[in-house]
C-alpha cells in the first residue's frame, strides 16, 4: 500500500467535506419528497458548499427540458458534484507518494 505525504490529513478533510455535502443533500431530498410546498434553504446551502460546480449546475438547470425539471434530480446532481469534489480534494491534498 502506498503512503502519501499528507495522506491522513487529506482523507480527514475530504471526509469532512463529503460528510457536509451528505448532511445537506439527504435532508434536502427528504424535504422535497415529504413537504407539500417546501422552502429549501438547505438546497441553496448545498449549492454554495459545492462551489464551483454547484453554481454551474444551478445556473444550467434553467436549460433543462420541462420533462426532466425535477428538483430532486437537481439536489442529487448537486450532491454528486460535491462528492466528486471531495474525491478531487483528497487526490490533490494528499501530495506525492513517499517511499516506504
């Protein structure tokens, strides 16, 4: 198994970021599926937390065809973008491999 210079710190940071994304994404989906007329501040917070991909997805959502215009799908895409960013954060922050 390879070791990285900042491997543990990078894993902790990426894990905390992924946890925050999930902490905002899961309740947002539950609220959208259960509340009749939701005011979704957690969805807006998810968009802000997933910067820079989140605002791009949010902005591009207006060009989606009406058949696919589902807010649950938007939250799932934002959550997926946040998890992708957590993975990229881990890859970048871990640094170069060290010799064992």
